[in-house]
């Protein structure tokens, strides 16, 4: 991700965005940055027509799928107008928690599509703060963005994904975290070399974030009833911004999550116990079936760490993967084995297990 970062003026984005829309293109303004449709909250889309015309107002999900049509080719007089979205989709169901953008088109050919002139700026947050007593991690975003927060040990493994490319509003953000790793084995925040990476990608203009839907995830929606929705037309970005940074190598939001990794010791019995091992042990690494096909369609690697120190890797991995772990050089006592399954598109899944190394006297 480091190679993708560069400085970009947010003031310049605003000025270029205004120019890109055009003087006669109606520009939607949203009444809120986020809302909760599950509680009956509604969003207002306000715009002003320079001349009478037929209008189409549509909402799309972050993968470009059509979510809702608010206005379908209806006449609108010159002057101000407001449309209301209840946060429901084409089937009348509350949309999953995500970021949705609005487009506006007219019969005369004017098009407002925020993906052509805004969003896609990548940056890092370097002033985040962890409050161990309160169990929170706080930071500030310069713009509404999709956020990735990874926690680990410097020059060692990634040990937890706190926020996995989730949309967040501009300003002060608080995430809740108990300070422990993905598998709650260690107090990660107190480990030597504890490190936090907060990366963000700005969202397009006229984007609203929905929350409160605990019944359906966005991933389940896209793999189910939202899979075959009509897609937003692909449009060329404005000339001023055509060459700017866009994280096109990232997987779409429907797939953009850390793989769910499992690790077991097949010959040692129950996975709920801390196994006693002596000289070597077979380690089996697998991922959730819904992640496996995507990972195996591209290159990925499997990395092993012992007590947060790199130990071994399989650069061209396959799944499930079995590794022979030799322990003769480890001192007796408790040790933590961590595996990172890392795709070449930046996804990293993590799993840790404790073992007890014993030496049987001869």
C-alpha cells in the first residue's frame, strides 16, 4: 500500500469537482452524512434545476449495483427540489450498512456522477490514540472515507484487523477495542513494538453511510439478492483527475475483507486446549470456504511467526495447507504460533494458537 500513497490537496479536489460537474448540471446535496433506516430515519436529496427537464435520481452501492430509483424520468420545473430516501432498496428492504452514492441525470444529457470527479484519495492517519482503560481507539479523518485499521508488531505479524475497509464519516472517530489480538491470546497494546496502521480512501461526493441493520451484512446482500442488480454506467473521470491516484488494485467492497483463517493441529486432538508438543507438529491452515475461491484465483502467501518473530513462509500457497513445524530450537514453555494469510491485493487474514513445548527426558 505504501507505493499507492501520495499527497493530494483536498481544496483542489473541491474546486475541480465543482468545475467537473458543470454550471448547468444539478448538484445533489444530502441532508446527512449518515442515517439509520432501521429506525425509520430518512435522507433528503436536494437539488436545483436550472431549466425544466426530465430527471432520474438513483442510489448505487459501492460495487456499482443499483439500489433504489428515487425519480424515474419525471418532469421537474426550474428551481429547487427535494427527494426523500427511506434507506430501502428496490425490494423495499432496508439496505445493509454501507456507503451509497447518488447520481442525477436529465433528459437533456446533464449527468452528475460523483465517481468521475471525487473520491479515491489514499492517505494515512498517524495520530490515532488508544485508551486502554476506556477500551477505545480514536482518530480523525479529513474526509468521509473507507478505513482499514491493522494492529500488529513492528517487523512481525499482523495480529488483528480492527476495521476492515469500512466507511466512516469525516471528523473524530472512535472505535471500540479491548487491546487484545484477534484470538484474545495476548494484550497486544502492551507488546514491545506494538504498531498501528490506519489507511483511508476517500469516498465520492454525495455519498451517505447507513447503519443500524444488524440482520444482513453487505457481503451477504451482494452474494444473494443484490448480486444481479443493474450496474451504474462506467463513465470517464474528468481530465483534471484522470491520472490521480485511485486504489484500483483493491478488491470490491463486497469481497474486501480479511480472509477468515482457521489453524489446527490434526494429530493433537481438541482445538480448544493448549497442546503439549515436543519435537515437531503438523499445522493445518484453512480459510472460510467463501474466501477460498477468491484467494486461490490469485497469488497469495502464508507466513508463520513464533512469539511475534518471523519463522517460515510458503510464497505460493494452496489451501488447505499443512506445514511441518519443528520445535527443537524452542525453549520449553508456552509459545504463540501466528499465521498470516496475505493476498497480493492487500488482504491479510490472521490466526494464532498457543502451544506448550515440553522436553521428555530420555
